[in-house]
C-alpha cells in the first residue's frame, strides 16, 4: 500500500503504528497522512514518544476549503424508442 489516510488519531499508540505500518510492508515505502481536530491532536505527543521521533505537522487554511464551485450541468438522457411521447392528463 502506498498511502494510508487516518481521519482521526487513535487513542492507542499501537493502533497508530499498526495503521501506518501498512505502507512499509516487504521493504516498500509509503506515506501516512493523519487528520486530527484539536482534541485528537492531544494524542500526538504520546504517539511521537512511542515511535521515537516527531511527526511533521501542517495547519490548513480554512478559507482555502470554502471555494465556490460552478453549478453542475444537468445531464439529459436521450429519448429511446419510436412510440409516441407520453403526456399527463386523463385517459
């Protein structure tokens, strides 16, 4: 596996090592990216102590996440068949 994404930091340091260890099987290398709110980030010092080195931390710019996207185009299905088109109304 080349990448592991953690959407939270686990409370148990061994769980963290188990998760990220999937990137380095059989001598391969990989990347692990963890997302953490302020509460879960409090687990980081214990994890760093357990693994014996520091983990690089990056902060995000919340304004960069709020991007206005264009309204998606509505897709239309091609009509099939040769029969008359059905319309509403009484029979």
